[in-house]
């Protein structure tokens, strides 16, 4: 794909940033009544209201956590005025695909998210949610949380959301209930269909979670126990979510050779249940599968024409991130971590698992040189972070698949890695598609504590700024109003957030102020703990959380509950 020409700041602002003078003539706002006062005015900015409409210059007036005026506001009518002349004012970005369930408790100021303009996260994705937490595997799950630094004292969705409110967080948190979590609560990690009574238990848990404020159901069908789950079980769960008006978000069953069949399964679930469908981080991974990307988009388009409410989300990078155990066969993972590690001590089983790993890596990402370790816990193993499995295997004088298994053993199963498995052309193909929104697949963190010891995917720090800078301003995949729409009103509507995602009187005052000609992601795969630039102000529920490019320390975020 040929590079697009670069444009000057003036040319960019005329075509995609602030509205041109001719466009401004269409907007005529009255002055706020002289007797009315507001808490804060964002004055003189170029407003992108989130709908995809052209930008217009207006003052935005806030009282408490709401927008109360949009037009011309005299400075003396405001307790405080923030001059944003020459900058863009947009609704706060909504990350429709986040994994901050536990991380927000470790990093309640959500620095990596709010510094790139994110004001709301939808967590509980890929079949794994923090809540509910109970049942047969609860103690093992709590042990896993404890290893990550989180004391998981909650039980149901309500108590988890209440904990967020008591803790105090800097951005809003919304939750999906994870199918894998619910199944694990009911029966553990077993490879069989649920018995009728077990399925009833799971369905009641979906119903309870939705009644307590969850926004829908997620699946992670490349992970266990999602791999063990037949489609009919998911259909039954999605029907419950649909009765509550909830969303069905799916990390589909395969993103490689069988990606088309997996997309079709997600669509079929939406068709059978009436649930809105979100295909998570849409991609075709592994060089041999890159040619399937357009066909996957065609399936989504066709389903929309047939009346299925299906959209997708994607992140703006050519690499994904997950754990090394995804490369193991499903039967090796049954029963949990201890059982898996036990199988690796048996020579025959280890040889079979090693052969499977080799074939799996050959498909996706394509070579062990493309599998890069993101975190190791042991101090002596920190030198392995940022190195590929190919490099580690060479140092250890073993076959690559054997090196991978030894890494899993060292870390008791939990080894995050980055897989460089997608093409730049396909990333642009997906991002430019009108049925695709932006989701980071990242989480809240900061360059301190546990996170600082890892080399995470840069998406946690840069996804939304990268859309605005690289893909909108530089690559010209879409204009600025459309870029903002995909990060604001569209995910708000998909999730069911009626009072966020747009700049309009009466809406919640989640706002981001950025410089359209300068905003950019600074995080890279080599140096991921770097905040985005060109985003001087971010407000959450009317409170400045980022001001002058620095975090204020404020924690006005809320645990959002489905109405």
C-alpha cells in the first residue's frame, strides 16, 4: 500500500480538524442567559460532538458532572474558564474492549488510559471477568488474583462494582460477565458439555449479573473453558443477556485458518438470540491467513444487511498479546494449571504437546522469532523480557517448542507474550471499515510497580492517540469527525451508555481536549511505558483528571451499571 502524502497543519485542520469557515456559518449559538452560571467553561474549542458531524467552534459549559450549555458563554458567568482555543474538544473516548478488571484496583488513577483520552472502559472481555467470583474454582481464582497483586474479596457483580466505587478510580468502569468465568465457577475447567442442572446454574448467573448492572456477556473461545463450550450453551447464555438488552462480545473461536467459520459462529449466535454482537479485536493472524481478512469483513457486512446487529472492534497495531498457554492443545489445559504442569512431567505427553506447539506457532504468528516475551516474574529471568522464543531457545541450546514449555514451567503457566502476526495492510483494511470501532485490548497501568517490570503491548498507552495521529492525520484512513465517532458515540450505543459518547446538553461531561495536528502515540514495542502527547486536558464526570498534560490525581470515575 503506497504511503499517503503528508499535509501541513493548516491543510489538515481545514479538511479534518476544526471546521472550515464556510462550515461554521451553519452554526449559530445563542449566548447563555445572563442570570445562568456554570462551574467550568471550555472556551473557544473546535467541538467534535461524537456523531461524525463536522466540527464547530463553541464554548462548552458544565455544572457538576453534566454539560449544561453549548454555544457562547460569557467568561464572567463561569466560576472557572479553560481556554482551549485552537484545540479540539471531543467526548471522552470509550474503550469498548479493555482488560482492566483487576488492574484498575492496582492502578486506580488509570494513567495509561486517561493520558490518551479514555474516560470509560468496558471490561470483562474475552470470556474472563472479575465478577462473579464463587463456586467450585473460587479459591484457585482468588489465588491467581493474589499472584497479580489483587485481593479479590468480592463475590458477585454488585459487590465488585461497589468495591470500585469505594476504592475511587479516575475513569468510568463498565463490566461484561465472562462466559468462561461463569462456567469455571460452575464446574471448573472440564472438557465436556454442561449437564442441564449445571447449565441452569450458569444461566441464573448471567441473569443475576445483568440484573446487578453488567452490560452483557463475553466469550473467549480460544481460551479454556471457552474451547470446551459448544455453541448451543453460548446461545442459551446470550438469550438471557438479550432479554436484558445486553451485548454479546466474542473473542471468536479461531483467528487464523478458521477465522471465517469463527466469525460466522458469532454472527449465528446473534441471529439466533437477537443479541447485539461485538466481534472482538477482528484480525486474521499468520501470514498464510492474511488473505482471509476481506472475507471476514464481507461476512459482517452481509449479516448487517440481513438484520443482525453485528459490529467489530480492532486495535491499531500489527501485533497481538496473550499468554503462551494459548499455544497448547485444549486437552493439555483441562483441570487447571497444576494439572497442565503435571502433564509436562510425563515424557510422552510432553512430546505430544511439544509437537502441537510447533505446528501451532507455524500457523500463528508464523515463526518463533515473532513470539516475544512480555513479562517474567523471577528477578533472574528479567533479561528474557523483550526477547523472542527463538533467541531464548538458542541461548538454552534446545528446540524452540521446548524453550516455550520451559518458560511456561518457570512461570507456573502465566507468561504474557506479544505475537507479531498481522499485516500492516490488513490493519488498515479493518480500521477503515465503517463497521469497525476502536478497542485497545489493553488495560489500566502506569510505569510503576508490577507493570514497570514488564514490556506490555503499547496499545495500553497509545491505541486511541495512534488512531488520531497515525491513522487519521498521517494515513488518512478517515476524517477526524469519523475517527472520533468510532471512539465515542458508536461504542456508547453498542454498549448501551445513553448519557455518554456525545457532546450535547444533558450528557455527562466526559471530555477530551486534544491538538489534532500534534496528537500522537509515543509508546512503542521496545519502550511501551510512554504516555501519548498532544492531549492536554481530560475531564471525567466534569472533573479535570488531566490538566496541562499532567494527571491531577483526581478520581471522579464511577462504576457504571446498566439501567
